[in-house]
């Protein structure tokens, strides 16, 4: 097939006040054929999003050439044609939302191309259907959740019908079923002849591509099939990456059950290769553990909230929610996109005041008119789902210092900033003078978290804290959250990525359409698989794999939720059977 994309010795720098700074993209040569499905992976700041913008001609290389179907992006007369052929769904999708309502925004691109109105309506209908936004047609675009906004951005690109689509962390804010929908849509587009470049930090997604490209410090370091790229765990680790979760689990189980391939990349393949248990295993059962009420720092009862209440656009986000968190515990929030998780978090630090119901945090009634909101927010820190919404300083060091300075924190400010940056894996000397506008999505998330931690809160609210982070960064953040919890910090974490956080979770609440459907210990909640599937939630791989073992007769206790626990149970059963 002909080369659709040619990259020849391309180098690109972002501006910086540092005397010398590293190139975001350095001397890259790359060819991508029409119809290929290519995954682009790398640690935060490795240059993935920058490369995507170079392909879309949003950025022009300092040196070298980017050629799309024979058209050089340096030639301005080709820019409209290049951008109509190469669509991009941004890492921050709200940057490309321009119209008032969902349907109008999807129609914007085709309208600019001068397409017949009847054809535009058909394209809008098709794009809304494939992205699951049909019922949102008349919803104001600014009232969408982060996940819904990503779907809208994708719908807008699909309506233009480009030859290539770049998915820049498009699934980062989506629930597991939403991620699967986007992946299936990308595969379907490839079958229709489109070129797909899928930028992701989720190795499971990269494993489903035809080809995987790895960037490190702006350089292309690997370019091969998924099987070849993921065959060298040590090399991946040196780049801050890891094996896909399925391959990691298969590797661990292989040491106990050789019939399971250690390089298995397919979840279906892993499940099918699990052997029947040789003995007559007992049928494991579990029972709900009663909540242990000790010292509640968050107590919410009967909370309801309606956006644009009293208008024809009214949308109920929370419906009579009860939610309780004890001192020093970590409570998880899960639910499909738009289930009300972010709205609930914003009630806990009084960004949204209760319309009905009661919200009591650290002994304060958040519904009272004379509430000291500044004092509350010093004690209750919130890291937004979209970190760019809370970053406003020009330089990284100043941004992280803001809360500590505003709250008159004790100690030398430089030391407070240095510790906060180190806790999230940001090198002080490398990042303190970086322009915040040049940060990648993952780096922005780290800066937002560090700026809140610098204020030393008593309760930390995290809205999708792992979205957009590379594997090494996810582990670092999860490990730091564990330390914070051990130090007495209370955590409330809304996430679609529980795999890295299961170890620290004391309880989980599952929301659907603004209601708290299930709450309890993680193993109790996650083993109600039928209920979770009905509300669009997919349990972590470790729990689904444990369930597959049970189907084959293995007496795995329902309390097993983490990969480490699962491997331990299988090891004990294998040794017991051999003994």
C-alpha cells in the first residue's frame, strides 16, 4: 500500500525560558501506510501528542518534513486539505468544541466544508449513533461530563469523514465499556480504509493495534508488531512502560499453569486457556460485611442536584444519594460516563452547594449560608477531572507554590514545592521553570495533584487521578496515595481505572444515573457482576479472571480482588493438588 504519512528527520521544540531545553520531537523518520492501525505509546512528555499535532499541521517542524499524501505541511496552501484528511480527537477534547449544542457542534466541521445540508444531517445522525450520543442531541455542549465531551469531539471528527483519525488519549476519561466502544469504532474505521493513529497509555489498547511505535524523550525507540514490542519487558520498563495487563497476569499464571501462554495478549485467549480444576472445588460464597461506622468525616444523605433547574434544559445529575466516608479511609467512586461522580465530589468541597439533602464534611454543614468556604477548601483539596481547569500560573513552580502561599503554609516555600513535585514524580530542576502551557496531559495531571498536596489537606478528592498517566507514573501516584492514606489522609477517588488502586480501597460506591446503586467492600461490590454490567461497569481484570477460574471449578474465594491475591490462591491450590 502507498505511504500516506512520511516523516523525514523531523525535530520540534516548544518555547522555554531555560537557556537550553530538550526537543519535544528529535530527528524522527517514520512511514505510515494508508489503512494501517498504529498505536503510539510512551511515557508522559515523550512527544506523542506533539507528533500527532505535527501530522495534523497544527504544529510545523523546526527542521525536517511532514508529508501527508504528497503534501508538505510547511506549504500553507495545503493546510486546509491536510486538516480535512487528518482528523484529530484532542487529549483535551473541550479545546475543539465550538457550538452551543451537541448536534450543532457535530455539524460544524461538515458545514465548513460546504456539504449539502441533507448530507450534513445524515452525517450528524450517524456520528451521534456510533458515539452513543443520540439522546444528547439538544444538550448544551458545556453541560457534558469529560467522558461525554470526548465522545462529542470524536463525533465531530467522524462527521468530516477524514482519511486518517488520530485518537489522542481519547479513551482516558471513558468508562471501560466506553473505551471498548471507541476501540471497536476505530477498528471499524480501519476496515473502511481509514488510517488510525491511536495514542494511548493503556497497553491493553496498544496490544490490539497492527503496529506499535514507542517514543522516549522525543525519539523513536521501537517500531514493531505488538507481539514483538511486548516481548521485552525489561526494555519496556526502561521506557517507563509495562506489559499489557492481560500479558502480565498470563505471565504470572504461566509459572503455575504452563498451559497458559506467558505472552498472551488476548483476554479471551487467557480465559479459554484456564484448565479445569483437577479436584472437586467447593463453591465459594461471600457475604456482605456490615459497614463499620467509627468517625465519619463525610456524611451525605438524600443529596439531589439538577443542573439548569427550572428550565427546559434541566438535567438531574444526583438523585437522593447517600454517601459516607470514615476518617483515614479510601473510598472509591465508579460509574459509567455521566453517572454523577464529578458532581458528587464537587459537593464535598462546596464548589457546588446542596439544593436538597444534607452534606456534612469535617463537622461542617455545607448547606449553611455563612460557611467559610476558603477554610473548608484548605482542608478539603480537589484535583479536577480536567487538570487544565485548575492550572493558571505561567510556570510550573509558581503553580505548585500557589496553594501553599495562599494558605500561609509553614516552612520554606521552595522546600514545600520540591517535596510536592517529588511526590508525583516531577523532577524539581527540570520542571520548575517549564511553561505550564507546554505540559502534556499527564504532566498537567501531576502538576495539579502536586499543587493540591502542597496545601497539606485533610481530605483529598481525586477525579480520575490516573487518566492520561503512563504506567510508571500510575504506579508512582498509586504508591504515594497509599503513603498519604497511611499517614491519616482521607481519600475519595473517582476512577475508571481501579486496577492500580484496589490495594488501597476500603470501600467502593457504584453510581448510575445519579443514584448510588451499590456500596460496600470492594470484593462485595465487584462480585455483583450482573448488576455492574447493567449499569455499564466492567470489573477489573483480576476479578473477572478469578470468576473464570471459578467457572472451571477452582475454589477461589470471592474476597480475592487483586492480581497478587489471585496468584497466591492459584499457587496454594496447585501446590495442594500436587501434594
